[in-house]
């Protein structure tokens, strides 16, 4: 299958409850994700999940902003790199 199918599948698998993606942009192997999370802990969980994924590496939080609607929700922007295809194949062999 094409790599993008695996990438989209992994984006869904790494998404914890209480986190929602608003927009995902890709430039080369760098993905920029804008979203909303019910709490900062859920953003941390997303970053850990992305870091543990064999398809992504180097998750980096760009900003977090509290929503002005009185809830505890936060909007966030983070970047993550797509892991190289060679490292994915090596991981599948193990």
C-alpha cells in the first residue's frame, strides 16, 4: 500500500480520547498538526503516542492556548516528522 495510507492509519491509532485534529499539513516529511484537547495531559499523551510510533519521530509542541469559552480545553500546534521508510522496515523485521 502507499505510505500515506499507513500514515493516516497511524494518526488515528495515536489519537487519544479527548483530542481532536482541526488541520494537518505536510511539507516534505514534516507534519504540522493543529487541534484541540480537553486538557494538557491529553496533549502530552498524544506526543508520547507519536513518539512511540514506528511511523513518526521528533514530536515537538509549538504552542498551547487556552480556549476562551470557560472550559479547560486548549488549542495546540505541534510538529512531527515522518520516520524514514527504511527505519519502518527494520522495525517490522524485529
